[in-house]
C-alpha cells in the first residue's frame, strides 16, 4: 500500500485542480452575472415580495 501513496497524493492534487477549475468556469460563465447580482440583493430585500417568488 505504501508504494501507492505518492500516486494517490498526485491524483488528489489533480482532482482538486480540476474541481477548482470547474468551479471557476461555472462562476464566470456568461449567464451567471444576472443570477449572482439577484442573489447579492437578497439581504437588502425587505421581504414584502409575493410568497413563493421564484426566479
């Protein structure tokens, strides 16, 4: 099992790099800006909107 330890460490680094790049691509995709701006306004809303208001 100890002979696989260096390989497993390298695979974890590759896995986290792929995961990080996927999150970055998801966050900066063209259609995300409108959603993130709407989500940023949630704390500022007074809650007087209609119940069950979905995007």
